[in-house]
C-alpha cells in the first residue's frame, strides 16, 4: 500500500521524480531486509566477529606447514602412527576432541588411521586436486589429512588418514583424573552449547535440563514451565587447559544476564539465567563475577544454585547448530569483563 501511494504521488512528475522514487524504494527494502532477517550478511559478519572466542595453540614451523598450509608429513615418521594407548586424539591447533583410540586401526599406510570420528568433530571438503576428500577440524579448520572409502580395511569401510603432526593425545587415565564439570543456563541451550564447544579446554558440552521437580523430563514437559527445569548445558573441561572462571566469564558474555526468565525471543522460567555450582569454589567464582558486573552497572538477575541432577536432552537437541549449519541468533558474544 505504501509503495502504491508513493507511485501515485510521483506519477507524471518526470524523470527526476522517478529516479528519486526508486532510490527511496530501495532504501525501504534495504531497511526491511536488515530488520526482518537475522541472517543478513551484515548480521552474519557481525556475529562471526563477535563469536571469535577461540584460542589457538602456538605451532612450530613444521606444524604450520601441515596444519595451516595443508602439507603432508612423511609416512612412518609420525608420533602417533604406532600409538596403541587408550585415549582421545585432539586437534593440535585448538585441542578439540577428534578421534577415539577405539576407532584407530593399523592400515599399513604409514599414517594414523581411524574408521570413525567423534560425531560432528571432523568436516569433509573436496580436495583441491579434485580426486580426494580432505578432512579438517570442524572447530578451527585445521588440516588433518584425507578420508577414503570402500577400501575394505575394516567393517565400517572408512579410513581417516591423519597426519600425526595435526594431532594431540589425551590418555584415558589422565582424562578421567583431571576433568571437571560445570553447568550453566542462559536461554535456549543450543546457543550456549555452541559457544562452549569452541573454547579450548572444553572436552564436551551437552544440552539438557536441571533445577526442576521431576525425573527424566522431556522437552515438551519442560516447555510448559510447570516442571521448573531450566534449559542448561553441562560442560566437561580440563582445568589444566581452561579455568572455571574463564568458563563463567564466557557464560556471562554470551547471554544477557539482566533478562529475567527469558533470553531474546525465548520467554519462560525454563530460559532463566542461572549458574549451577558443583562445589563451593565454583559458587565463590560465580558470586564474584556477578558482583563485578553489578559494580559496572549491570542489573544482573542470574541465580546461583547448587547443582542437582542433570538430565541430557533429546538427541536432536545435541550439537544443533553444528548439525544444521547455522549460528546462534540470540547468543551473540559481548565482552563484559
């Protein structure tokens, strides 16, 4: 209707008026596109810049040649080629978990070989040579090697051929001894999980429910608000690589801690802002950071509650943004500390 009235107003006014009309029309269309579409180019680039919370390990020249510039180490020379210890293989650049020792096998090729990868951890890309498929770390894009199919080497018929130099290794015994857990609730768990999965030292981030009245709640039940659960994320982390305080700071910077029982368009007690502490040290850290934010003028409504049972959410909620190729629209990083 607005366009029709504008066209009528300029009808018969000549070329100048016509040009002015189309310029004005483009302006209105452009504004509507930016305001109505959360996936606009402008918003996407802003999100990507603000979400850049990853920290990379320093690489040696040889590591840089392979990991960044997609080189290849010589066969039978790699550190993990004959490694038979139980544990998890990590990305050398960002420490993201990539492969499990249970999936490693002897291929005779001279490079570590795995017939499976941790779900969502490895991304496949057509190689520049047009004949192979490159594999990279889904978290940071580090070059790992190539993947081959239908070779008949294992029952899964897949071989992830990986450069040892692209990997780190966390022995199973050490992992069990040093990992800790943290639980945060800050709106829809998809976005919270997305950000924590990108932080160095985080071994896993799982979406789920906590702080409620019933056991084994379903998403449908939690959405009613009657169970009093919060959508939360349980994080397993290595304190030798990342501190609980670093995790808590990130939590307060990827959601709005001043919004009560909501986060952006998501409204309800299940979207409340809360820290669920597992020990007194975590409680002290959370309370200290809330105090710092309040001195800066933030009217924080985040509650600090003792952690109870954490109930994992349905499988389709796990790694939601990674599996669907999207980015959070209501969990945008904003520096506050």
